[in-house]
C-alpha cells in the first residue's frame, strides 16, 4: 500500500466533483465578503444595491461579477469608466476558495493516519457515511474563517470589529454543537456514560470540542443568561456603553491609546460584567448539585460551546481590565473580546486558550518582520491591531493542531491529545 493510500482517500468523485464545487462556492462567499468588508463599517445595506462600480455607478453584469474570473476578464478595470478595481477583490475570493477546499480535503479526503494533519473530523464521527451525515462541522469551520477574514480586513482598515460578525459565528456554533450529536446518520444521541466503552472506544476528549458535565453546562447557560440581561440593560439605557466620549479626545490621526480616562470607563464595563459573572456562578452552583446526572451528548456538546464562548471573552476581558488599571491606557479592545468569544464558541475553551497564548508570539514575529521590511521598503511599517493576530492564531490552531501536539509533547515529555 502506497503512502497516498495510507493518508488520502483517492476517490475520484471527491477530486473531480466535490473539490471544484467547494472551491467555486468558497470563491462566491469571498465575493460576498468583499461587499461586507466595504459596506458594514459604513453601516450600509450589504444586500442592496447590487454590485456596481463605485465611480460611475454602473451595475456589473453577471460575467463581470464572476469571482476571480471577472476581475481577470476586466483586467482589473471597470469596463465602463476605466476605474482601477482593487486587487483585494480577487484575492479575498481566491483565499476563500482555497480555504473552503482545504477544509473539505482535511475533513473528508485525509485519513486519521496522516501525520500531523489527520483530518478535521474525529475518526468515528460519521465513519462510512461521508459528507451528508457530517457537513455541519466543516461548514462551521468555513463560516468561522469567513468571519475572521472579514473581521481582519475591517480591523486593519478601521481598527474596529463589528459585533454582527461575531454573532454570525456564535449563534450557528451553538446550534451546530447542540444538533451535531443527534444529526441523522452522523450523530451519537447517547448519554456520556455510554461513550467511553460503548461506542467504538470513543475518547470523550476527541469529540468536536471539549465536553462538559452538568456543572459546566449550568455555568454556560447561566453566563449566557447574564449576557442577555446585560445586553437588555444596555438597550434599555439602564447601563451605558463605555468610552462614549472617545471621539472627543482621540482624533482621526491620533493613537487609540491617547484616550486620557480609560480607568474611569472601566466602572461601566464592570457593571456590564456583573450579571454575567453572577449568572455563571449561580449556574455552576445549580449544575454542581446535578453533577451525578447522566447528560446526553448533545447537552454536553452545547455546554462545551457555551463555556468556550465565556472562556474566550473572559481571557481578553481579564487582561483588558488588569492592563488598563495597571498602565492607565486602554489594554486590548472590546472587539477582541467578542472575537475570541466566537472562536471559543466554535472551537471550545481549550482552543480559545491556545489562540490567546499563541497570538502574542505571532504579533511579536509580525512586528519584527515589519521592522525589518521597513528598513528595506520605505513606508512599509504600520500599526497592526491585535484582532488579526487572534484570527491568524485561530487558523494555526485549527490546521496545525497536530504540529502543536508534537511541539507540546517534545517540551513536556508526555503524550498530548488536544480536543
């Protein structure tokens, strides 16, 4: 048996039908992301009007609007007024197409025996049932990447992360992780106690994200109820947003950290966090009383997603509060908290922690590279917000978990098996 046979499913139907379709679909999503990246920060409708030249306002024909191909066909210029079309458009479309294809290949074509990659799906999940039974999980990965890509481009341009994009990941993530265990043909609608010995030797740590018991589920539900209460208090004007007077002190060309009163604004953030912390503690206490209960897999999976969301947000918020109090400057942004929270909802709390601790190293490496390039290319150096590094770290964790496990095993000298 050849190496390819050991590590890759050589199904012609995958290579000749699925792969081109997945790439094309990803490119179409990338085309939509270009609209989101351009219009969402300006609070414009992302559906209407249809794609058009921003200068002459001429609506693009279908052949001109084809992802990647349309830009090449137009040679990077509007066919009506000759205005140059940014190369960002075909790049985003191509990157999305490549990523969607990579997710599909790792999920359905790469076998678990392949070193360091081993597929995105656990070996037992949907074994023998293929795409139809397991597609929600790869689709969630694609949705996460698409949102991270849009957030990165917007953050680089405006230094803001639209909360709409984080919600667009969080809600589907909660739904997918709750539904996947009972998904027809690919799920496992069994209690936790039946899993370790009863179903093909399944290791609980190798579900699609870390599972939780009744205490964790209670904490997750209580914390999210606290989020709902705090959000309702904000919208009813019983609480207010922090940094409302930011624009009065920080002008367009100023640094974000020039805001003079960050410690004062933390009072409002602590008021917002109060119901969330209280809800999580009460939920933990109530769930602990039912610790011996035999949770179904769907409840443990949903709890894992809820805990991942809260853990991601808590990591950023703790360092934000501590850093701001210690240095008198705003440390990290609220958008970063929402970003890591949605990553935690999709990937679980373990990956959220890995992303949090990996991002600073990527940021330092990027800063050193930028400094070196600035000495060669004038004007290259530019401040990069933290959000893109969190997004990049998430991609490293998703696609490089095998390499991370190998590195941790080399350092710790013990076997490491990340969820």
